[in-house]
C-alpha cells in the first residue's frame, strides 16, 4: 500500500503546471515564519520615499552596465 506522501505526490504531479506552481507557492509560504507586524507598511513607506527621491532628482539611477561595473569594482572582480 502506498504511503500517504507518495500517493499525494502522484496526485499532485497530474495537476496542470499553473496549479502545481500555485500549490508550490502556498506550501513555501506555509514554511515561512509569520510576518512581523508592520513590515509591509514599512516597505511601502520606504518604496514611496525612494520614488520621491527619484522624482525630485535627489537619487541618481544607474543603467545595468554601470551598476554591474561598480559592483565588480567594489568586490574586486572583473
């Protein structure tokens, strides 16, 4: 007689790719620790602050090539 996990695995593998992805996402989230209270709001405020800096010209955006060059220079690789 198949073990419950083996039986469940067989059933899950018959699902569509989209359904398997949704199930995998839900399972991974169930392994995460509970979210700290206020974290989402803090991130939202931080994102808004950064957008305002960009819009006001206080922050300078880098293109990907320049960012990559700076990162390699900071860690001493090519």
